[in-house]
C-alpha cells in the first residue's frame, strides 16, 4: 500500500524539457495525433538508457475504469471479455460502474484483477500505438517490476503467465486475503489494519516492531511488522491495532517518527495475519504453469532480480506473508526442598515479514547492467502513484524521464 493522494488522470501529454531535466508525465497519449506524426520517435531510438516498465498496486482503482476504452478500442474490448470469461463473472460490470456508492470495486478480490487488467491494457496500447510491437522485449524494456499486486502484473507483461491466469490468480489471492482477515479478526475488522509512519527509516521501523513483538510474548497474536518500505522516509506497518499503537507510541518517544496515519484498507496486507491466505494461494499457484519471463523482474520481497521461473511461486507466497518463528521455553528446576519451580519465557523472531522492498527494488534497477546509465521509467496503471516515489528517490540527472500511462 502506497500513501499518496493522486488525482484521476486526465487526457493530456506533457513533453519534458530535456535540458532542464524536467520529468515527463504523460497521462494518455494513445489517441494523441503526435503518434502518427514524424515528430514522434520511439523511446528506443531517442534514449541510450535503461528502459523500465513498472506497475501499480492496489488502491489505484476508480469507478468507471476502462468503460470508454471498451466502447472505442477493440484490443481493450477483447482483453476485458477474455478476463470476464476467465473469472466466470462480469468483472467488467463492476469496473464500468460509475456509482459513487458502489463498494464492489473496493473489495480486494475485485480490485486486484481490475487493476492488473487495466495495467496490461495500458501497456498493450502503448506498445501497439507508439512502438508497433507486441512484446516488452521488442519494445526495448530491459527490466520490469511492480508494487505488491504489480509484481503479478509484471509476470503477465513479461509472458511468464497469461492474462487469463493472471486475473484468476489475483482474484483468488484477494479472496484468500480477505478470508484470512475474517478468520483472524473473529468478525471484528477493527482489530487489524495498517499505518504509514513518516518520516522514519526502514531500520528504525523494524527495530520498533521487533521490540514491541518481543514484549508481547504472552500473547503471540499481538504483533505487527513492516509491510512496505516505499521510500527512504516512508514506511508502512501492518498487523494488530494494539501492537501498532505501541509501536507508534515507542517511536514518538524515541523520536523515530513524527506522525502516523491509519490507512483505509480492508486487511493487514503483508503481515503475519495473512498466514491462512498463504495455504490457499499455494494451492492456486500449483495449478498455474510459470514460464521464464522474457525480461528480468525484480522481486518485491528480496528486492533482487530473477529471470527464470524457478522460485517464482515461493517469492509470491513470501510476498503475501513472510516467515515468523516463535520460541516458547519452559524450564523446570528441581530444588532441594522437593518442589518444582517453572520458568517460562518466549521470543518472537521475524525472519522476514513479506515486506514490499520498493526502495531496495528501485536501487536494484539502478544497479542493473550499468549504474551510471540514465533511466527512463514507464508506469502503467489506473493512476500515477509510483512515479512520485521514483522521482523523489533519484537525484536529478540520473532519472531523465518518468512517464505514467493511464486514462
């Protein structure tokens, strides 16, 4: 989950001023007349730099998404119909609904396939209309990545899985995540959630969570962990409300954080409490055949590159909920006065917690091939959320272009 207040994209195109290192933030250029003009050139021909495709995560959906595209674009219509068929229900009806009172699109089981589908439509239209090609490798992209759900979109974009498998997979992922919370919460959704801590470092947030978790060893279910490391000074924690409030209190006492914002989410994503969802997701993943991606992908959990299908399923499971270990020891001492003394203590160790290592992922992209090479990032999704993080992360001159393609 990314903390950002981003408006819905308008139909516009902003051309960067290269000499002044201004960023290009193109929002919908698919029907732009410049596409047919000789003044427009493929990104591959005007930049001798790294070209990166990135994909947004949950929270970027909006009512009415893709409804106009469905009526005007045959490629979009075909892909939406294909997704409806794969899912066995009309996701399109939920996406097209512009009612401000509808809650169906906010359900994670619907939001996830809707965002994945929309992001792939944006990518396909960009490649077709601007570059006249069908695959990310032919388009000149050297590496792909996505934020949480966006990693699944990257797998579809790179040909590791099909669009049909992709929407089915994230739909079932969303159902499993919501079900896990219902079971864990015992019908009380206020027990769990997520908070954004700002400004603070990943190391400080990790220290705070570990301190509080180890102090709550009498009740192993009262824990929290770092869910997202989005920026150098932006960290999101996830877990039990009581544990997170203790983390926030300790963080302010230590002057590690100044403010904490509770996020409007339906579940404690990327936390210990997603453990029940891992079991269900594993069964779904076992039914899907993964292929080697045509270009490398950056793993959310490790922040490292993978370019084969080996380990993809494990990565996706670890992304949902990392591995925890709780040790509880009973020591019995037989004294000389013929009675037993029982000493009991516990220790919760977070080996890793399914943290989305977005900050590390951006650095990995920078280091890939040649870290002196300038970069062009293309973000595909319903709203331009990642672009703001990318621009803030890199110094001027290193990142020469950051475009967001949405409608």
